[in-house]
C-alpha cells in the first residue's frame, strides 16, 4: 500500500469513528483490473459490489452511510450519502442521493438528483428528476424530468412528467399531471391530475383540485373546475393595473375589450350564432331623448393630472331612465355607462328619423305632383276661359253688326 493510500484509509476510518460506525467501516480501493474507483463508508454500503469482489465491475460510485447503494452491481458514477440512500439501486447510473432514504427505492432510474431526507424515496425507474427538500418527490415512481425544490414539493407525484415545483408544498397532491409549473409556497398544492398549468405566488392556483389544465394564474387562487383561464392578481388586493406596450401601439383591426365587475376581460361578439330572442329595437331607443349630455372633469383622485374636459353622461341619471344602459359595481352602485349600447340605440334613432324623413319626402313629392296636376288643370281652365272670351267677343261683334242694319 502506498503512503497516499494509507493516509486516505486512515482518514476514512477516522471519519467512520466520528460517525459511530468504525466497526463496519469499509474501504474500496481502486481496482485497476475492473477500471473502477468506488468509495464506500458505512455498514452494508455497496454491499453487493463488495461481495462481487470489492468493487466488482462498478465504476466511480460513492456510498457513505448505512446501507447506501447496498444492492448496486453494475451502476456507475452514483453518489449516495445518508442511511439507505440508493438502497435498492442495482444497475442505475449517474444518480446523486444525499439524505436519509433519498432515492431509496430506485432500481434502474438514472440521472436523478435527490437532496434531503426521503427525497425520491420510492422512485423505481424514474429518470432525470431533481428533488431538493424534505420528502420532495417522495412517491415518484416513473415520472421523469421533474424538478421539486422545497419541503414536500411534488410529494405525491407518481407518474407526472416535466413538472417544476418551487416552494413548500408546491404541487403537493399532483399524482399524474404533467408540464405544470408552480412557484410559491403551496402553489397548485391541491391539483391532482391537471396539466400545462402555470402558477406564480403563494397559494397560486390553490383552488384547483382535480384535472384543471392550461391555466395561468399569478397571485390568484383560481376557481375550481376551470381550464384555459388566465388570472392575474386578486380582486380587492390589486386595485390598479399597468401594462406596457399598449398605449400608443396602433391596432388597425380588432374589437373593443370590456371588463366586468369580476375583473374578466373579453370582447363583444356580434354573430347571430351567439344570440337568441333577436327582435327589432322599435321604440326602446326613445329613452335617449330623455338623457342629459354633460361636460365634466374627473376629480383629482381619479384623474391622471391632465384635467381634460370630458363629454358624456352621468351614470346615476342614466340608471333612472334606463338601468340596462348602466354597469353597476360590486357594491350595487352605478359605476359606468354602457356607451356601446348607446351607439346601437343612436343608430336605431337615426334609422327611424331617416324613415320619417323619407316618408315626409315622399308625401312632399306627391303633393308637388298634385300641385303640378292642379296647375295644369288651372292652365287648361284658363285656356278654355280665354277661348270662351274670344268667342263671346266675336259674338258681340256680330250682334252689333246685326243691330246696325
């Protein structure tokens, strides 16, 4: 034995004494014939490898602690530190397990990293998982490419793949859902099988408890049963929103965006396929004539500092005339006028006025034609009268001649 090897052996045995395992401390020297360089320290660490001839055919494995890599035979480049870490691993390679029972059940899975007591404990053939924190990914069996950072993060995941959980209890109940990202303590904690969700913030998406999928929630707990929804912030907590890249950016097409009292954004739809009970507006738009257009300026707390002169209506006054033209707030008070309704009513009024004017024009045209006919008749009568006058004058001349004789 070389001096260097002797010093190394002495160091490892000293470490074993400190750990209270001196009686069973084992040293696996390099085995040039097998090309291996395993290190084991602790009762039954690398036991199967040693039984096969100290280091057998395994390569560059490190086992520190009771029962670490106990059943390893041909696995290479594994690192197990902590009692029964990688206990059942036999042929798997490239795993790192640090902590009591970490990757304990793994047999063939490769490329896993488990740091913390009982992390990836029951994993069998899972690959490329990363677990950091007590019980993180504890029940994972075959799920792959998951990342769990935080105590009990993804603890119940079994077959879900490509999930990322950062924070205590994030994705806690997820069992088979895949492609989820949860950042924040207990984010998506109740989700069981949903996929493609993104949750950011403490308790974000906490209300999802089943197969909800394709949701994006930021600082919002979400609503159970929904899928394909984006929620940013929470009503009553965030009271203003600023989004860059909208103001001054021209969009030559598209439609208006509306928001309801629940904070949901949407656009109006005009297609018949979305509507029922369609009927002519009739006289409903006559209420517009009872409204009072006003000019005003917003009070300083609600103004952007410009003090711009505004033109519009007063919601309370409109509500007194036609409540359907007003959007009410969560407190039941009039909040805003639904001007997009007013535009349609104005169109109805314009059409009615146009129809009335067209009727009047038709009547005036008929009256003009009647006047033309009357004028023609009068002209005819005048011609007849003139002819009669001429005849009378001729008759008078004849009578005068007769009397002269």
